[in-house]
C-alpha cells in the first residue's frame, strides 16, 4: 500500500530516534508480543503510530482505522485496532520507562529535589464508576530539571505511598500531608534520602524526647514569632518512634483568616462545629522533616516545601494540555495503553519545552520567555501532526472502497419495544 508523502517527515523520524530507533522499537514490540507478524500493519513503528494517533487524537476506533487506510499506514478494521491496542500496554510501559531512565540526572550533580504526587482518571465502565473505580498515576517530578522522573500506573487499589518511587541516595523527597506515613518515611531514610512532608496537627502520634505526648496546639499558640523548630518523634506501630524534626510557621493574617474560614466550612459540611484547637492549628503550616537543622534552617525547609506546587502544575498540564482523561474503553489493558500513550507524549515534549524555554527574552527585556503552557499546546499540536498527518482528498477518493467499511455503522439489533406492531 503506497503511503502519502506527509507520513515521511523528519519530526516522526526524530521521534523514533528518541525512542531508540526503528530496530529497538521493533525488538521491544516483539519481545512484549505487541507486534508479532506484519498482518494489516507492516511494522512495529507503524503500529506505534496508529496507537498514538488513536490515544492522542480526537478520533474513535472507526475513524482511526479509516485514517490509517487513507494515508496508507495500515489496513485494519476497528475491531483489529482494539485487539492491537490491548496488546500494547506492556510495550508502552517499557518505552515510558526507557525515556525516564534516559533523563535521570547523574548523582554527581548534588542532592536532587524530588516532588511526589499523584492523580487519577475515572474508569469507563458504569459499574466501576458506581464504586469509584479509577486509574491512579503515581509520579515523581525532579527539580531543578522540571521534568517527570518516574511514573507508575495502578488501579484504585494502589494507594499513595511515599516509598513507591525508587529512592536515589541523597535526594530530598517532598510530599503533602497524605504521605505522612511513618513506616514509609523510615524506608526512604534507610535508602539514603531525606523527607519534607506536610503534617496535620492530628495526623500522627507526636512524642517528646521523653516519650510523652506532644501538645502541638499549646506549643504553637505559645511560639515566639509564630514559628516552631524542634526535634520530635513520630510514633510507629510495633517499632521505635521515628526521630524527625517539626517545623511550623504561622501564616500571614489574610491567609490565616482564609484558612480559618475553610476549617469552619469543612466542619459545617460534616454537621459539626469547629473546635478552638482546630482554628489555632489552621493558622499555620506544619512540616515534618529529617533534614539536619544546622544545614537546613526552618526558613530553608519552608522554602523547599513551597516548591511542591510545581508537580501539581505539571499534572494539570498533563490533563489540560496533553489531554489525559478517563480512557474510553472499559477493558483494563486498552485503558492502560491509553493512559501510557499520554505519559509517553509528555516525556517526548519535555526536552523540547526546555530547549525553547531557554531562549533569551525579546525586546531588551520587555517580553518574557515563552510560557510553558502555550508552548506545550503548540508543541503537542506540532508533534501530533507529525504522528498523524491528514490525508489528501485524492488519497481519500483512491482508497474509499477500503475506508468505507470503517465509515459505516453496522446494523443494530432492534429492541423489543421497537419490534412491536403499531396499533394505529
């Protein structure tokens, strides 16, 4: 089947080179049984192109199969495309892992800062939605590189764990209050890392050095200049308490007032009344860290935690710009492939975003560097055009007889009430 000229573009060849080249893509596809014989699709790079066009584009299975026929890329039905997609989840997971490994920073660059967070997308089946079924994406975002360094995809049974992502010796791991897990913090420390984790005043069993319970609210109310920086222990089940350091700081007056208002609204939703202790605790930011006080004073620890918003923006960009959403299929393997294709796209775009963001400002400083959001929108559109170019009218006319099987809806079986004879 002859191909249209726009399929043979330099951007797609460069994308294949970043993924290891044609030979490597073919070898990994055969090793994971995503591609076994050239039937309908001639090669593993062609299969990757069709899968990315379906997952990242706005076409459904039928239109993607018709597009592949029109451009001369493949000759398959929508059912055959779904079967191929189901076989690609392990292969795409391997390609994502290889791209992440290529971007890993060398240990000689000093202590990396790693932000830990996760996001979810809903499952497609109605039965899954009724029981809050989701696909959970666990991620790590490295600074100052501003790139994702790890992804792991699980279903709703895979909870958030601070040690889920492999630990690099010397790293500083930053996470929100959902990751205040004593056993997991101990595992990160044992692997050579340090942590900065947000802590709620009641989220944990805090102990003084002598083993007595620590009254955080009283200590925070009596703190000079609204700041606490002292060693504490975090109780564990069946093990010695974990030696950590508590850093807390009072919010500015306007932010403290807003925090108290949120605490009151949350209590009203629960049908209760907020306590005075909760109002006092809401006025501050509480952090648990294993960093040494001499090397990292309280102001530095608070500054480190303020970097955590970067990973939330990165996940927001992954959903809003790259287009990650709930997979359209209820089948677990094709749904995994759908999510992994979007993770592969953001990993392909990140080096290009870095390259363009390093450009100098224009107009002697009057114009800033290009914004990552708009830049990502444009680069995604450019790369998607390289992956899935539009066929020409003459190509559609020439291959219409093969395309039409995917352009027509099959006859649907009538329901019982539709078969009933009219009484009028």
